């Protein structure tokens, strides 16, 4: 099948939607489909062969922050040309409610269109979605996908209509192998954490408390922490002075280094206290084959198969977390067992599986429909 | 003796008149601040409504329309975003600038019905915001200076009126990193 995919955000900026589009496109190509992606990108950015650049995205205030988006008549003309030349059987737009390429594609295209909604839409934006110009574009969509139940709920309640939920996948092969960071995990063992440090729901305070209990009992045990933070000093001052030099803060890391971090530790910890719908980071650790200790919130219970594919501890309980971590650090046999179980469990979240789900949506919308074309009226700027 | 009394009374009278003139001046300045603020509000509202008209005109692509409409929406007090007015108005300025500074934008609008008038109106409204804010900040500066003088402070000549605040926002018609003016 010939598939055209639009990405609303700049390809050269890391982000969840861009990663989703990349992984989906690659999984579909692996399945033997012909895929073309159009995305905003700087002219000098090296792009994969399946990506067409739509020009530089313009930083512009949107919804209280600055977003880099593609809009205007030049972008519209590029999208038109891409659709005209592409001869796609199906057009798959991502985040069409954002003022960028996907919305433009809906406007200029006719034929089978599938849309994926990634975020729960805040109330302030709902008025705008009902706004005539946008409405016309959204009404052309034949099949809708939401990446989470929360995204689906806002769609149903505020825009109307329904969507199938197909969660994000994990590109497991990207995580399988990587060189550990120099000197890691080291003799005394290492625990890893990934995520926003200043977001309390990510649970770092619980892990620090547990480390305070474990530290004296396991000399040489270190903690490797990667993620964005505002105030590193404030964070380190929460643990006793003697333990501080055993905590290594990496700050925000690249996608590549993230995989290396996962391969640099003996145990990975997901202490999130709530607010996770899936736990992508935990699934990535599983894909790297790292034994995982996670809080027993619903999302982790599900991905870890109720504790078969990783240890669960009582949510928010630092003593229980310390016990679980201590037990694993002292038992290499159990770690190997969990690693194998995690790799097996995460396979069902692999992009190849997810892409097949998306493909069946394509198959449904192309039934009895012609190929994607440009409309006569929409977006002709000559 | 009598001349002394006359001089004292005259001095006291003069002081009284002077102080009341100073108080009256501060009062008048406050009134001018109110008027300038009302004028500024009116120009901001006018700019927002013209920008919204452009957004809904059908002249633009839906992405640009949505951007502009969303920026206009953000300037209304009733939104749930809690973004302060000055930041929200600056957002609208930047959104307009992003639209107008696209290379070839004006050429692309040529020949479309009503486009020239509407774009000219947007530009005029944006320029009026620039002027109204300048005048408002001038009178605020004068008022704050008058209030800060020792006599005004000791005798509390400004009464219970609170000191007026400057209104800071990005209202520049010229794009930051190029020297392309927004103007037609």
C-alpha cells in the first residue's frame, strides 16, 4: 500500500510525535509498504530517504508557549505538491488539530484520511476545533486513532465521534544493544532512573529515600539518573552527604545515550507514583533487557504482567522499594530470569505489532474509496 | 508687628494654594492615566477584532487561521489559561508578525477580494497599539515621578490611589532578526 504520513512538528527537534511517526513509518516499510513522510525540517538537516522536508518550521506562540510549526501558503503549496506526486492510497495525518502540516493536508486532500490524536486536548482549544475552517478539515477524516484512553475521551467529549485506541509502540530493536557508559555498571552495582526529575509524580524522591536505606548496606552501589532538572543541588541535598558522590546526574540525554544509560545499570527503577497511562520508559528498559523494579500502579502492573516480567513494590513505599532493589542486586540468577521475561513481555508492544493494528485501520478506510487526491478548491495559492 | 502677621498669613495661604495645586496636578495625572489606559484597551481590542476578522476571512490557510484565532482567543480575560494580559497581547503581536513576515506573503494575497483593505486595517490597528501604549507609558512615568516627590509623599497628596503600572509588551512591527518591516 502507498501511505503518506504528515508530521506537524519539526523533524530535527526531539519529541514524542516525531518519534512516533518515525517508528511507525519504519515499521510499515519493514512490512513492505511504500511510505512517504512530510515534515517541517531545517534545510540542512539530514533526513531519512522516506522523509520529504516541508521547509523550516517557524517558532510562533501557540496556546501559551512557543511551538515550531509549518503554516502559510508556502507550506500549503508544498503539501499539495507532495500529495499530487505521491499517489497515496491512504493519507495518515498526526495531530490535525494543531495549526501545522497535518491540518493543511486535511484541507487540500480528498480521499481516505486517517488521523492520530496524541494528546488530550485542553478545554481552551476546544472552541477553536469547532471553528469552521478547522472543522471542514477534520470532517474529511475517515478513521481516527487515539494513542491513549485520555486522548480518546477528549475527542469523544469535545469534538464528537469516536476513535480506536492504538497505544504507542516501542521500537524494541533500537534498545536491544548498546555500549554501556565508561565505568558502568561497576563492581558495587548500579541502579538507573530516567525521567523528569522535578516532576514529583515521576517518583524520584521515593527512589532517593530507598537509596538512603540501601547505600550503607551496599558499599559501592551507585545511582545513575538521567533527565531534565531545574536544581541539581537542591536534589542532592535531600540525601545524606556521604551518599551524594554515589549519585550521578546526567541531565537530559540524547535518544542514543538513553539506550546506553539503560545498558549501564544492573536494575532499572520506575518509582512513578501515578499519572502514567502506559509507562513508555519502563517498556524501553524492558526492551533493553534490564530487570525492572516498578511501583504497583495500574500501568506498570499491566506492562510487567502483574510482576512476572519485573518486580513490583508498594507505590510510594521507600522501604519496600529498598527491599525489592536489595533482593535483586544480591541475586544475579533472578536478574537474568527477569531480563528474559521482560524481553518476552515487551515484544507485544513492539512497533511491528502496533503498525499491524494501524494498517488494519488503513484497510478499513480504503474500502470502496479512490486514492488520495488534491481537492479543486482547498488551498490553491497558485 | 502687623506686617509680620500679614507675611505669615500670606505665606500660609501661598503654601496652601501651592499644596492644593500639587495635589490637583497629581489628581489630574491619575485621570489622564485612566484615559490613556482606556484608549490603550480600545486599540488592543480593535487589533484583536481585526486579527480575528482576518483569521475568519477565508483568505488564509486553516493553519494560519487557527494560529491567529488562537492568539486572539488568548487575549480575552475569560480564558482558562491564566496567561497575563501583557504576555497574551505580545503573543498576538508575534503571531501577526509570523504571518506577515513570510517571504512573499503580500504577493500571495494580491488580487484576492478584500485582502488589501483587510491587511491594511490589521497593520493600522497594530500601529495604533504601538502609539497608544507609548502615550500611556509616558503619562504613567509622569504620574509616578509626581507621586515620588518628597512633598507629595510626606503630605500623601496622591490619597489612596495606587501607583499606576507601566504596560510592557512586544508591539514591534519589525521582525526581530530581519529588518523586514511588517508594514505594507
